[in-house]
C-alpha cells in the first residue's frame, strides 16, 4: 500500500478523515449524518466501553436500559432542555407503512401517533419520569444508574466520530437525597472520565466547570474534561452535570426524607461518547496512520513472518505461531481489562515487507514483530514500536526465547510513553495572555490560552464572535495551573481566575 | 417480604409478570410497548452479551455498528421484507421541533424529511447497501460482522421481554463468495445459539428449519432454536437465516469471483434478543421467584450474617466479609466469562431471617450462605442452593475454612442440574401423535407434539386456525428424534418426517 494519508501539516481535517477511512474505523452512510462504525473502529469502542464500564461499577453504578422514544410532552416539561434540543430532534409521527402490490411503499396516513415521539437526544426526561416510580423514600436513594445507548441529534454539519446525527454513548443518571451527595457524584464522575482519558486513552485533560454559556441545557453547572488535539484545537471529551432538582421538579419526583418531609430528589447526569474515538485519533496519530494506545488497540501485536520461498517461510510461520500462542497465553490482568493479548499473524507474502509494515502502522498496531530467515539463524526477531516510527523504534536481535516478556513490557511502556508525549505537547502549547491583543495573537498558535475573563456571558459571546475561541473550562487548581485573581483581558473587570480558551471541535 | 408471586399453577401469565416485576427485571414505560430494563434484568443481559459475544468472536466474527435509521426506499427494495415489516414500522418524518416562548412545543412543519426514515426493525437493507461498498472481489469475502443494537417493531400486544416494541438484540450479517459457505455459516450460527442456550441459559432447545410459513421475510430458509417453557408453550429463542442472493441483488452487491466473473454475494443473518431473558425466567423459575443459572446470575452468592445483638452480629459480619473476599478472589475462568464471582453481603438486620432468605430467593441468587452465632461456634456456615428450595437444598455445618471451594463447586453443579432438570421436563412433555384427533388431545397437555405434516402452507394454516398450534421446527436428526417418513395427520399425504408443533409465545 502506498501511503494514502494526507500529511497533517498540509491539511489537518483531511489527514483526520484519511486515517478514519484508511485504518478502517468508520464510513459515512447514505443516511444523512449517520455513520457506519467499521470493525476496527468498533473494536476500539468496545475496549473503551469495557474500561469505562469497569470504572462505573467500581464506583457503585449499575447499568439499565430506558426507551429509545421520548414523548414530546416529556421534553416540554423542562424548558431549558426543550429549547436546547428542539432544533436537533428526529421525530416519529407514524407507526406503520402501507405496502400494496404494485404500489410504492408509503407512510400509512391512518397510522399517525396521537403524540409525536422524539428519538432520544439524551434521556433525562424519560429517566426521571421512571425514577418518579422508583423513589418513594430516602431509603430508595441514591440511584446510581448508567445506560449504554445510541442517541440522535440532528446535525447539519457532521464529521465522523466528532459530530454525527446518531452516536453511541453512555449516560449516567443518578438521584440523591441531598445536594451535597449529588455534587460529590458530579465531581466523582468527571474524575472518572479524567482517569479513563489518561489511563486508557493516554490523553491528558484539563478539568473544571463550563461557563454558563457552555453548560448543558437544564444543568445548574457542567463539569468537563477538555483535551488538546495535535492541530491546536480543543476537544470536549466528557461532561458531568449537576442538575439540582430541576428534573425531579419537572417530573414531580419527590421522596420522604429522614425527617419525614417530602423533598425533591437531587440529580446528576454524565456522558461520554464515540466522539472519544475522534479524540484518540487526533491525540496520537501521525502521517503514517493511526497510533493507538495499547489498552485500546484492537490488535496489540502484528507478527510478520518473512521469506522468499516456502522453505524460508515455513519456519518463520512456525516461529510466529509459537510466539503468538505464548502472547495469547499470558496471564490476563487489569492492564488489558482481563482480556488476552490480541495477536495477528500477517501472511501477506505476495506483498513486499515494506507494504506489510506500512499496513500495520496505518492501522495503529502498537507492536510489530518481524521474523525472517536471518533472524531465525540467531533464534531472534525484530520488534518495532508504533509510537516511535522508523529505525529509532525498531530493535533487532530480540531472542525469541524471551520475546513474549519483552513485548509484554513494551506494550506497557508504549502506553506510558504516549501519555507523556501527549502531555508534553499539550503543556508546550499552553499559553497565558494578559491583554486581548496578546490573546488573539497567541490563539493563532493553537493550544489553550489561559486568560482572565469577567465572568459575563456578554464578554464570552464577544470573544467567541471575534476570535472563534470559546471558554473550554474554568480550570480546577488540580490541573496544576495557578488560580489567582486578575482583570478581564477585554473589559478590565475583576476576574477570580484565568480560564482556558481555545478554538474547539 | 410476604410472598408476592402468584402461583404458576393458578395463573401462569401473572406468575411471569410478578417475577419480572418483583425480581426487579423490567417495567413497562409510558411509551407504548417500550420497556425499561431494570438493573437486575440488564445485568442478565450483559452476561448474555458477554457469553454470546465470545462465541461469535471464537467463530471468527467481529462487531460493527450501522445506522439506526433506514431510508424507506431501502426497505422497499426487498419485497418480502417490505411486506413483512411494513405494518410494524416507526417512521421518522421530521427533524426539528419548534420551541417558542409561551407556546406549546410542536413538530416544526417546515422540517419535513424528503424521504421518511424507518427506525430499523432489522438491518439487512442498510447493511447490504454498505456491503456493496465493501465488496469488490472474492478477496473481500467472507464478511463476518455482528451488531449489538436496539430495534423497533411496532407491536399492538406486548409482554415484557417476550414481545416489546423496542428490544435489544444482536444481528449477525455475513457475506460469502458461494452458497455452500453461506449455508455452512447459517448452520454454524444456529448451533452457536444452541450451545449458548444450553451452556449458559441451561435451556435445552430443539434445532431445525422453520416451515415456509414461519420463515423470516426475505430468507430462503430459517433455522431456529425452540425451547419449551414450564407452562407447556414453546419459545423461539434464536434464528439463523440463509438469505441466498436476495439482498445482494436488491442492493446490486456483486463481486469478481476467482474466475474473474461478476457474481452476487451470498448472505446470512442471525439474531437473538432480550426475549431470551423471558425464556430464562419461564424455563427455571418457581413460585418463590426467579431461578437464574449461575453463569448468567447478576449476584452469585448472597451471604446473610445473623445475630440479635451487635455483639453477635460483628463476628458474623467479619466472617461474611472474609468469605466474600475469598470468593471474589478466586481465579477467573471461562465458566464465569473471566469475571469475578459476585457476592452480596446482606445486612438487613432489621428484617427477620425468613424475610431475608425469601428476598434472595425472589431475586434468583443461586447460592445463599447463612452465618449465625451457632454456626460460628463451630466455625461453619449453612449453604442453600436456590434450585432446590427448602430444607432439601440446604446444608448445615459447612466449615468456613473450605466454604469457598464448596461454593465454587456448588455453583457449577447448580448450572448442570438446571439443564438436566429442564431437559427432563422438556422430554417428558414431548409427545407424538398419529391422528389429528390424537394431536388435538395431546396438544392440550402442553409441550411439543411430533406429528406428520404434508409440507403445505394450506395444512399448516388450517392446523393453526383450528388449534392455535404452529410448526416450531422441522427437527434435525441431531435432536435425537426419529426422522422417518409417514402420512400427514390431516390430509394423509406423504410426509418426510415428523415436525414439532406447539402453542408458542
């Protein structure tokens, strides 16, 4: 395969789409804005699901499933939500088609629903309608439920994984007996996302609340994780909302508290989606294709036996099979979510070695092992790491007896190296600006710009209109940035702390 | 808790609904025909997914994801499918709502779709439209893809898990270079379902093709697994369809074969759904509640420490925690899909022991361990197995030192015993009939009735109209039933073999 990836430096959006396509991650479908997630892309999603799901369960959550359809009147009950999602709703109005011989298939006009159904854009309303039946007393709380589901938000401009009409996600919806517990949960879950982003995706993130202008419709406040892509644009990668009593009030969901009084329940919701796959791609990949952290890689190791004749190939294949069996047989552990290491033996002998290597690089396989006749003379193999392209990342003469342990260690090292590298990139791009002119200048360089802001929607809107930058988050002190007061770079009014601006996906 | 389950002998449908409700498996929602799958029900589904998914992958399949929406014109391309599903389709006609201050939320009439979208009732059409782009040459085949998804079939009469408007399922869609491979796949996958039903669900099944009248719309033939519920009614639990070239032709999906000729690809599809949870309940449960095979149980072991005073309770709780830690720490193995054993320690000391025991029985926990002051004097515990209710299934004096191994073995024994018991029940109910009068008489007793049938749709329809029984399958010889020719019990015309009739869900 010739290298089919447009260089990132030349055209970053095309580079992204080339990787999505050529690494077999996703395709556009004929259905406007809906994507087909191809096997390699879906395998990454499965591993993300497994990692996140384990973290949710370790923090006391269980999964459940709620209806795809939401009666229009439910959405109307929470005004901000209705306004926030009205323009993106797919609406089911009929429940039957008419198929008559010789006639074109059509919607049956006699089968109109009394009340239109919305395909869920998010499930707060249907879930809080359900919780009303589940919650009678403080003893029924907390409810700590998550749902893995598809959702639909009608989008006019879409981009694979990053913005699609239908996407896959998880949405946690919890109910609590008091405000403090709900706020603790909101914070706990944004930290789960942070841990997942860093430990599984090797993607460092900034954590903090959104500004009022960027929060979720219906939330009191929204906490988020924000990552920095290699093109200098930010990506919101997960959000956790403190919803107060808004949804409990909208659905009359009250409970008897310990003092015997009726009280509305306190809510949170939190979600992360297949958008994460877009973030993964843009954080690590290079001009050779996908770079995937080992913990999320569909294939961990590609073994490439080499040889010009059958006589040369047979022992190479045998050695490859032996190594593959050893790798697959390693004890399962938490690092790989108790799944075996996945090994692919490449038998594309009709292709040149260079083509074969490029193919595995394109698909982001973290480790490639080459076994040729000369290696076998020394009972050895060559091991190449995907995160360090070229000769620098390739070690020759690794003894076959011991290669399994070497590769197992290498996979863990690649995971750690990717995070370190991404963090160094992100931090190098992080700038501060004290004046609006300085801000505009630094914004052009990409990356987060930390600047003082007066806290008003008006100033936020003005900055966005003039620079296309948005406030990504008001960073917590835990991010390691200084939290100190100052003056708004635009109005000069007092500011409690610098906030992080960036252009974003 | 008083026993809240209607006895099965008194009212089997109510017994079923009581278990679904009281064991916390599912609820009806306000959205017509759509259910809420509650945490315990969903935990069973997750374990089913994990077991099936492993089997799919072990047979070479990968997962992918295709759009929720299907353009109406796609459905129209395959005539049988259009006719088969037209009356059950949820139709999206608009993509926006109108939210104006002070006005009720409404569908925006200016946002009507040019072409209505169907919420997928099954995905053959959208997938074969996609495969057209994936398949150019025989080298692209086979495609062995599965999808985990929600589907919608508008149902007028619904019953939790067994028949709902929205349900969760998996649908495999494979493409092959020739008929033989596709037929082999069709058979392979029905056998995967059989293995899953028996090994995980402990639910014995009959395997064979459906009659023409019962096959899937668009299929050449349909293979199925059929289980027998405790009320004598059959349940179709999984189907595998040989689709021939129907969908490839409908979507113009041809490839260049090894001889350089264009040929249409050969297709299969196969699916199993949350309906399996209904089958699980009706196969094993009793008047005390859910009985769940250990391999699919959300909680494997409930430990009930006992004591009247804090001084009595403290050592019981400590012993419970020690035992729980030992059980959770057992090496992970294939039997439990490489997940740890799940243990719940019951601290409902404000309830009587009998209430506490009943609660775990209701929820189908396979093993209950009781640890009270008298047990502790002997450093022992009592161990009760859910599948054998009452004293018969309870062993006293199991030494705490060794209880972990005892329980681990017991869980495996329960799994095997449930299958054996269900098989004995199914086989005891299996009858043969040689005349139509005998058939009608035996049908009233419940269970499968093996009878000769002339192979015509007309006779099949007549039997169904008169007896409500349908042909569940034309059993393969592998089921152990005699396959020999005879004469149709209704018309006397020749019959190749007995087929299995039953009333069914």
